[in-house]
């Protein structure tokens, strides 16, 4: 039984180990990731979406470049690093004013980070916090005070207008930067699926893109190289790079020939690993700082040569663009406000004032009152052209839309993903087939074990059943023997009573001669010890010889023990009977001779004083057996009375002793058997319960495995369907490209 339970437990352990095997997790995750990227790519193709990711070292003017394209101050900027969390800027035909959208899950995580940072600042204090922040190039006392003084924060899911957007983004980026400084976990950023998203209308200076059929233009502002590593943003940035049609690397002209090349080279290499060098464009910002009269300032050709040699960018003439982001911003900002303000309002606007000061310098104060809006519009267009943005849009962006380079890029990416996807499916299928084979082997082994357990239980049950039947048969035999013994003892009692009656008659028939009493007494006949012992030994030996060969060792032990007990008790009883009656014979003879020899018998009543003198009495046989006292049996002898023991009662009591002894032995056997049977029954019930539970658990486990297999097969079929649909889309797009 224990072996059967052990087998079941071992099997359950193997099943648990099999279930805990997560070898397929990596393959499934890779498949899901490829599918997600494929679906995103197809979605972008259908929507006509062009995505540009912008990366830059610290203070290269990345935010200003994005603001210049948007035509307004959307992203906060400062001299030190600003962007921590990647942000999408989406130019759409359907939007009329800028709107920041935050995912609810992101807001929940940001509130939790705020709470943890507040608790940390409370512990270390304001002075220590400012000192540590300043040491990490973040001397923002106001931001620290705000978090220190407030245990909670409220982020809005939607923020309209540029000022509110800047405030909200500044608060988010400062929070995350301080989390990095003070060791607050930002692990949640590694699996972030939704980043802040700003929807803005197309500015008028981007109308060529708007009219070319481009659905949406997406700019992705990313943190600096050091930020993404310190705040668990590597995966987020990589995902955005993978989804981009091209990557803009913004470098500072004033640093390009000094310390920047090594930093930018490292940045370009990291991007190339993810996206490839053919998708990288270099934006050389702050080009208006060049002094033509300074021989140390790099010329355009020198910059192209440096980019080609240092950054390993081929065809630099078409992939390196000199820009002045501030001029571009002044132009697009004025053009945007011109569309939303009236003439008087536009003259009083900040964009009007700043553009005039920048373009006319010292003569602006003299011109401001008389200059026309159309002339300012020309100034804005000149700045747009001089900023380098127009050249960049014309050479880098505009050709992508009609030439379907974006779609080709997407298709090439999808081809690579399909290859990876097919490889994952192949591995997945192989692993699945191996697991199915292993599962079938385990199921077959389980069936063999179940058969062995059933056989083992059946054998135990049959053995116990045979023992129970044998013991019951023994009980019947013992009852028969007890009945036979009762009959024989009753016969013995009859003989003893007959002998006692004969003694009484002899006493009654006594005669007297010459006053002298004479008495003749016949010898009392009684069974001898040897006769009873021989008789019962023969009978018991005869019965035992018949059943000894048919019972198990346990039954033989019980029978031998009971037989010995019965023989000992019979010997003791017969010995007592023989000793008592032998002594009684002598007592009778001596008493008769003593009482009646040479005496005349005097007749008297029962109540006379001679009562008790003329008594023939036998000592009770049962005195040593500790039986209850029995009444004397009286027999009239003329005027005298002779009293003898009630031998029938003694014999009956003796029979009761035998019965009690036999019944006690049988009761002991029955109790032992009952205990064994109860123990066996409990073990059998426990075994069956444990066996049933194990089988149920195994069945449930197999059902779960079968269900998982069914689900996996279903997923596999769905994946095949998706592959088929994607292949159809791929063929359609390839045909479309060939035709165009």
C-alpha cells in the first residue's frame, strides 16, 4: 500500500515539475513582441504615419528643434538636461490646439513614485536633499520643496494649451529625475507601453508635408544617453527607435569639434545597433554661431567630412543638415500666431516682438511702429529658409512620402520580423512536440502504475478477506466444541447423581442386629481423571488435526492457545472432582462407622437436637472454584436425613466455567480480529481516499495540460492565420510598390 502511495506521489511531483517548466516563455514572448511590432508597422502604413525619433547629448537644443517644428513652446527646455520621460508629439489634420494626453496607468505609477519620494525627502530633510541634488547637477530647490511639502499629487489625463503642457511635463520630468537621484525605484518605466502624447495641428510652414498625403507626423523626444540607463528607460527608448522611420541626432555646432565627437559617436553607434546607420540623420544645431571670419570655426565641408569619418555616416551631403533651431522657432511661432490672432493682437504678441528684435537688431525700435505684417511674414519666411529646416524638410522628409520609402522600410522590417517570427514558431513547435511526447510517455507510465496499484490493493483485500473467513470458521468450530463439552459434562453430572443416589439408597437400606447398626455401602463409581483427559484430548486432537492444515499461522496460534487453556482448565476441574470425591468416600465411611457402629438408631424429627448429628455431607466441589454456594439436596431416609451435594449444579457450574473460558478466549480472538479488521478497513479507506485524491489530482492536472495544449494549438492556428494575412498584405504592398 505504501509503495502504491509513493508511486502516486512521485508522479504528482513529476507533473508539478513539468508544469513549472517555463522554457516556452521566452519563445512566446518573442512571438508576441514580433506580432505587436508588425501590427504597429501595418497600422502606421495604413495611416500614412511618419515617425522621427530625436536624440541628442545634453543641451544640444533638441527641445528647441521640436518646438521649431511645432511652431510653439510645447516642451520645456533649459541649459541642463530636461527630458527624462520620452514624449510623442503628433501632428494631425484633425487637431486645432495642442493637447497633452497621459495614460491612466502612467498617472497611477507617477503618483506612487511621488509618495515614495516625499517619504524619502521627509527622512533626510530639505538641506540634505538640496545638497545631494546640486551634487548631481540638479539644483532645483523649488521642485524639491514642492514634493517635500505635499504627500500627494494630482496629474491630469488631458492638458490643453502650451503653457499648461510645459508645466505638467516639467513636473513629471523633475519627479523622475529626483527619483533617480534619491534612489526611488523606477522599474515600472522598463515596461511602460504608453508615454505622454502631445497632439498638435500641422503648422503652415509644414504645409508641403500636409498636402503630400502624409497622414500624421510623429516626433519622439527622448532622454539623453545617461538618463535612459539610470531610470530603466533603455527598453522604452529602443522600442521607439524600432518604430521610427528615421532618427535625428542633434549635435551642438559649438562643441562638434571639441568634446562632442566621442559622445556623439557612442550615441550614433548605439542607435545603429538598433536601427542601422542608413536611418540616421545628423542635425548640426546652433549653426548661426559660426563666424565666417574665424578660421577655427568649421566650414560646411569640414563638418561633412567629420561626420563621415567620425560617425561613419555615408552620403553626408543628403544626411547632414546645418540648422538654427532658434531661427526656425521664431519663424514658425510667428506664422502660427498669425493664423490665430487678429492684426492688433499679433502686433502685441511676443512672437512679433522677438522676431523683429532678432532680425532687425538695433533698428527694430525705429521700425516696429511702421512695419507691416506682410513684411514681417516675409521676415519669418526668410528665417525659415535660413534656419535650415526648409532644406531638411525638402531633402529628408518630403521625399519619403511619395517615394514610399517609409512603406518599403516598414515592409523590410516586417520581412525581418517574419523571419524571426517563423524561427520562433519553429522552435515553439519543436518544444511543443517534445512536450507532447513526454506527456504521452508520462500518461502511459501513470496507467501502468494505476494497474499495479489496483492489483496490489486487490491482493491485500483478498488476503484479509481470507483471514476473516478463516477466523469466522474457527469461531463456529469453537462453538460446536463448547456445545459438545456441555453435553459431555451433563452426561458426567448424570452419572455422578446416579452414584450419589445409590449411596443414599444404601444408607436407606441399612439394617440393625442386636441394636448394633450395620451398614453396607457400595463403592461410589466416578469418572477418573485419566478417562476425562483422554476423552477430551482425543476429541480435541481429532478436531485440531483436521483444521491445523487449513489455517494460517495466526489462526493456529489462537487455536493452540485456546486448546491449552481448555485442557488446563479441564485438568484442574477433573482433579478437583476426583480429589473431593475420593476424600468424601473416606469421610462417609468413617462418619457412618463413627456415628452408627454399636449404636441404636434414634428416630427424631427434623427439628430435634439430633438434627445435624446424623448427616452425611459432602464438601462442595465448587469451593476452590469460587462459585456461588448451592443448596444442599435432601433425601429422606426414614426418620433420618442424609444430605448430599447437588452434583448437577456443580456440573452445570463447571460447564459454565468451560463456556466462560471458551467465550473469553473467543472474545479475545474476536476483539483482536475486530481490531485487525478495523485497522485494515481504516487503512483501506485511507488508501482508497488518498488514491482517489491522487487520481483526481492527476486527472485535473492532465485536463489542465490538455486544455493548455488545446489553447496553445488554438493560438498556434491563430498565429498561422495572422501570418497568412500578413503575407497577403505583404504581397499586396510589394505589388503596389512595383506598380508605383
